[in-house]
């Protein structure tokens, strides 16, 4: 099999448009899933450190079950398994409004939330116990102590591992192609299908992912330096 | 409600041999198996990872730079992309198509070696400098020091992270189903195409994956406690 390169397939025809729309879908999917993941991660990560046992058990179940099953299985589960149980009206609406996209957001968000949760928990546990005791002693309720004392510090501590989890989320969004969400990897495959130029198409997709990941990592290392707590974080803007 | 649970369990029961023996273990009419892919992937990936981890710490720039680029490249790209790369490139390079197993195995080894390389590097760096100096003082060469003094100690420190990475790899093998490899996930898809009962089928394989990964993560935690920080 002799392979002849033809890079022009990337800028002729509809390739450029496909890549651009794939990039946008990847970013939309990742952003929405990220919001869901952070919300779930913060709540369940905090709950795993509270004294009240039942709350801790619920959070632990969520984290251990969702984190330990492949994301691909969750994609199929949310896309094929769950919709039949929804009421007729909602199902009709969802089929008309990109069911695969929302299933993808849910699968990626709930899965990554369990991973964020572990990051946050280790962040909270790295804060000295005396902080919590001081907060309670000065008259804050447990909720207030978490809201005003523990979480603001924990969220700044976890920026480096949080960044690396966020990049994982971005890369994992490529799995949504299996439930036919037209994201970047899906569009890369589409170019390959139409032009039969696999290497060119894959190079374009790979480069876009690399630029996204390296770009985000650099931005976050700048954020990390800006939000560093003096005397607490000494790593000082190390990338990943 | 009760009826639907019973019929769901019945679907699982009827397809259990196919899911577990063909999909999970890899014995049957198809080339497949989650375990049959995961185990050689971690072994070969680790062997390549040792070289990359050592390369990352090499004093020579011409070794260090490619090893660093390798790690940074593969950690910035989704695994699905790497699988597609192998899927298209191997036939071009070898001038012949190879089975899905070979494609998936190559992709996993190359991809995981980047992550395993970082674990090896961290393991080597966790060995106190004095050990290297002592080895040099008693007259061992660089390679001998690495082989007989540093690596054995580094390996012990690496074990918990290696188990954790194996869990990640074990979950990642589900991606081989995308190119048609008959692993547990693909077997579930095949069964679902026949039965059209996605909820119980996908929930069942989720539980199978969970039982494996969770017991491995408990084991990693136990090892961490037993070995303790170096």
C-alpha cells in the first residue's frame, strides 16, 4: 500500500468547516460537563470530609462507583439505557434537541465529578484541622466554616491537580464520538471518510488537541501563580 | 417493576457466558477479551516506560529531550486519537492489515508508556541520592548502579502508583471496542443489539468493571499502607 500525502484536503472542501464545528462542539461539551463535574466534585468532596456518617456514605458510593467504571460504559448507559425510563414528553423533547449531546454532557460530567471529588477531598484534608476548629470556635456553623474558611483555601490548593483533571476531561470528551456527538474526533474521522486521507486528518485533529491542552495548562499555571497563598504553595507555577 | 427487574436479570443470565468468557476473558469464536488485552498492555507498556522514565532523567540532552517530548505529546492527546492513528498507520507501514488485537495492543503500549514513564521517573527520583553516590564509591558503573541499586528500590516505591495506573489501563481497554475488538464493552453492545435491553446490560458490565477496579484500588491502598512512604 503506497501512501501519497495530500495536505490540501485540510483546506479544500468542507474540511475546515468540519474541524471548526468539531472544535466548537468539543469546547461546548467540555465546558458544560466541567461545570457539572466541578459542582458535583465540590459537593461530594466536601461531604466526604464531614462527620455525619450517612452523608459521607452517599458521597463515597457516588465517587467509588462512577470513578471505577469506564467512561465509555457510562456513555452507552446514559445514552441508551436511561432515556427509555423518562416520561414520553421529555423523551420526545430530548430526541428533538440533541439527545446524544446531553447524554454526553451527563456521562462526562458525572464521571469527572467523581474524579474531581477525590482531588477536592485531598485538598481539604491537606488543610490543618486547627483551621476548622478555629472557625467553629469563632462561632461559624459547619456550613459556614466550609463556605468561608475551608473551601476558599482548598480550591486554591487544588489548582494543579484540578488542572490536570480538567485536561483529562477535555481529552475524554473525545469518547462522545461513540454516541455520535459531532465533536472534534468525530469530525476528524469524517474528513478521513470523505477524503481517504487518514494521516492528514488525524494530524489536524491531534494538533488541535495538543494546542488546547498545552494552552490551557499554560493559562492555569499563570492562574496558579496569581492565586498562590503566600507561604503555603511553594511550587510556584510549575506546569502540571 | 418487579417483572422488569426479573426479566432484566434473565437477559443477563442467558448472555452471561458470552459476556464473561468471550468478552471478559477472551475465549470463544472472536478474538477479544478485556483481560487478554489489559495484561500484555501493562507488561509491555511498563517495559517501554522504564526506558522513557530513565531517558527523562538522562544527563545527555539528546536522550532527555526526545523522552520529554514523547511524554508531553502523548499526555496531550486523547487515547482514542492514538488508537485511530495506529489503526491507519500500521497497515501503511507494514503494508498489510493486522488484527484489531495488534492495533489495540500497540496503541495501549505506546500511550500508557508515557504515563508509566512518569511513574518510573518519580520512583527513581524517590531513591535518595546517597544510594547512587555509595554505589559509585564501591565501583559500580552507571548501568550497574541503575540495574542493581536504583531500580530495585525505585520499583518498590512505584508499586502503589503502578496498581493505580493498571486500574486506569483496565478501564481504558474498553476503548478497543471502538475499532471492533471483542472486549466486555463490545460484547455488551453485541448482546444489546440482539436483546434491546440497554439498561440492565450496561449496568451489569458497569458492575463487572467496578468489582475488578474497586478490588484493585483496595489492594493499592493496602500496599501503600504496608510499604509506607519511602
